[in-house]
């Protein structure tokens, strides 16, 4: 036991940057204890969830996983249960007015969001993954990739208290016109689609430019070896070595596929390129 007199804890010092690592006083010094410290100026996804063990999940694999390890982007999970109330850390309650299911509490969510948004700077959207939100799109991901980071709220049960969405001005985003048990899978999809647009993640910048939706059209068909498979051959134009003819063929294929499969995208493309497309 120390003989030194007991004194009040000193006030925490302001955050200071050491190279790319940002050091800040914290009751839980996770940034110094984990292999992925907070990197200054690097795009970051913060995820508020009841299931932090679900992350990184598939995001830890392949190109996104390698980019995460190399510090091209960052991931932080905030366990919603840590902000629960009472002995059992309750995070939800019955819906006002009656009805089935449970609703995530405003006080619990508010405390978690406040912590998640502490220290964020610049363009940092706050998004709730919700089936009633605006559908995810390539345009949305491009905007998020240009942001400094994003905080994602993963819902559960019957959803979240509406007052939280109103108070923080949270943007609602949907993976599609269907309902899932929670927002974790949708959050991973959003992060994956955004991270791949961050410079150097794909390795080949042209991959992000020529793929589906980037030009407003669905992607053209792709082929590789062998030249013949089960009686099916690669289109002759792709074997010609004539780059101009290849580019024309791919554009025609993209237009035809989009017109047939996604008339909504085709109508938007034609309107945007009036005079250039028929």
C-alpha cells in the first residue's frame, strides 16, 4: 500500500496527436490497448449495436479487412447494453399506446449517441438503419466516402423512440423493402459499399469507376478463361484487342441490360443524358 497522501485526480489533459495516432484521456483506454488505435484523419465507422461481436464480421475479410489492418479505414463498436438502465441494464420498454414488441429507450439511445459523437469533427453523418428509410444507393455511398466518418445506429425489436430521431436529426437509411431482425447486416452492407470507394482500398481505382451504378447504368457482362466453356464462348469482340470496339460493346451491353432489368434507372439515365442516349 502506498504511503503517499490521497489526492484528487488531476484534470484530464486535452487530446494531442502523435503522428497519426490521437491520444485522449479516457476511463477506458481502448485506443492504447487495441491493435487498431484511433488514426487521425482516417475515415471511421462507429456502430451503436447490441451485438458488437458481430463486427467486423465479413468486413474483416478480403480487401476491406486488409484495408482495415493497414489503417485505410477504422471501425469502432459502441455496445448499447453498456448504457442500459437498472440492475439488468434494460435498453427497451413496451411501446406507448400499447402494441406488440419492445422499443429501444430514448434515454439509453441518447447516452450512447452522445458518447459515439464525442470528438467527431467535420462532415460526420448520423444514420439509423431502418426499413422505412431512404434506400441505399451508390450516390449515398459516394457521399459517405467523402465524409470524415459515419455513426450507424442498429435498431432491434420494434425500432427506436421517435424522439431520438427528431432530437439528433438522424437520417434513416434502408437496405431494401423488407424487414430484418436488426440493423447489423444493413450496417455492414453500408460500410462495405462505402469503404471500397476510399482511395487505395481496391488497389485499382478503375474498378470503382467502371462498375455498376457509377455511370448510372448496370455493369456490362464479364468474361475470363477458358475461352470456351460447356459450348459457350467469349464474345469475339472482347478477344479482338480493339479497345475502341470493346468500349462500345460494353456501353451497349450496359444500356441494354439497364433498359431491360431496371427501367427506373434507365429513365433517370436518359433524362440526365438527354441528347446523348436514345
